[in-house]
C-alpha cells in the first residue's frame, strides 16, 4: 500500500472516530435525559459506587437502578471512542488533531466527575445543567475535529461582517441552550421526587428562553441571507440551511411540549434537539469562517470587508 493510500485510510479512520464521538455524545445526552425524566437520578444513590457496598447494584434491580446504572455504563463506550480517537490522531502526527482529541478525551472524566457531584448533591439543578453543557462542549469539539481532518486551520483567522454574524448566531445558540437548562431546573422533571428545584419561575424562565429562541432564529435567517448574497460556496449555504431546519424542528417540539405539560417523550426528543443544535451551529460557524479556498467571499465581495 502506497503512502497516499495509507494517508487516505488514516483520514477515513479519523473521520469515522469523529462521527463516533459526535453520535456517542448525542446518545449520552438523551440517555441522561431519560434518567432524569424517569425519576431515576438517584437509582444509584452514591458515587463512584452505585451503593455504599458495591460499584454495581445488588439483588433484584428496580427500574430506577437499571436506568441509572445503565447510563453510567455508557461512560465506558465514551472512553473507548475517546481512546480510539486519540490513538488515530496520534498516528496522524498532526498536533492540531492531537490537541483536539486530547480535549475530547479529558472531557469524559470531567463529565464523570460532574455526574458524581450531581449525585452527591442530590441532583442539584445547577450541577445537572453543567452535566449537559459538558456533553455539548464535547460535541462541538468533535465537530471541529471532523473539519480539521480535511481542512487544517487557516494561517489567518477570517474576519468580516458575515463572520461576526456567524459568531453572534453561535453565541445566541449557547444562550438558548444554557437558559434551556435553567428552565429544566425550574420545572417538574427533577430526576427524583425528593430533589429540589432552582426556585425560579418556570413561566418567566420559559418566556426568556422563547425570547432567546426568536433572537437565535432571527440571527440565523440573517446569516442565511448574508451567505446567499455573498456568493458563499454550496457547503456553507447547506450548513446554514441545516441549522435553520434543526432550529425550526427544535422550536416546534419545544412549543408543543410546553403546551402539553411536558410529556417525557417530547422532552427526550427536545434533549436530542439540543445536541443537534450544538453540532449544527458549530458546523455553520466553521463553514462561514472557512469557506472553500477557491471562492472566498472576502476576495470578491466588498461587503465582507470590515
């Protein structure tokens, strides 16, 4: 096998591991939501053990123990994916990929520790929110890793009005995601009947969340018009369109779940939507910042300069 063929095969492995990391962390977001939605958050009442006597449940499992312990076991899947990604990145010899793979790998023990603190604080809603945020950050890094496999970072960071709009859209997305966790912390799905909520008004927090969603969608529409008018390549336009599609679907699920008193199936679907929002807004930002080299709008469109 020639050098070119070996490098292509390694790139294929790197892309595969990047997708595995994105998918695995999306799954853990949903399963973590299932733990909370089924009231299984304290199925294993301590950490790192499941009980005071053992790392695993003893005797007949009840459904809450099975759900909580099963979610903990998925951590080993994340560890395997992180190790595989890091080994492949190390073999590539590229420092940028090694750094990103290391960040993703370190995110797994960080997530485990946050999960442990969550249990030890009886599902404190502010700590629970960090548990989700950590997974979303890992997803974002995995998306960047996927881009870097084929497209190393440009030597000069692109600037301009459209890039600034993309960053504003990204910031709005994260504001929506974080406030969404605050809304959850004020609502009924605590993860256990004895767990406290954050004491904030669900109505007021939901209104703030909805206002931020409208801002997010508005910025995304503006970004779409900008990339269409600016002659950006197809990959950039597609990334922003997909972001808008995911936003609209997520918003529809959010409104329906709110007006139907938060059925668990829709809430779990909304959790998946949060993971997809995190991934797609990161991808859109990358595609706007680093469009195809052959058609950089900044070289042709005066409105991009600024």
